[in-house]
């Protein structure tokens, strides 16, 4: 059974670099990775915040948000 993982980002260079380095490095046999661009899909902001995302890029898996570097504060995406 695959573990779900959601990679939230805002499209900035830091976010894109993190997506290519982190999200794409996860083993697709073990992880079902969904990439969510919060800059263009603002309807998912509440979901990201509820999952503990404070800034992007962030990877949410196993009920925890892992913040990768600091591209943008979640409040700046509103």
C-alpha cells in the first residue's frame, strides 16, 4: 500500500527546485505524490494550513508537514 504525500508549493524558484529534488525523489512504488501549486489553486490553502503548512515548499505525509527551505509564507499566498 502506498503512502500519500502532498507537495505544496507556490511556483517560485525555491519551490520548483525543491519539487525536483524532493518530491520527484520519492519512490513511486511507495509514495503516491500529489503536487499542489497554491499560487494557482488557492482553494487548497485551508487544506494546507489544516495539515500544518506554514510556508512553502512543504511536503505533507504521515500526518506531518515538513518544511523545505523557505520560499513563501502561507499568508502571502492569499
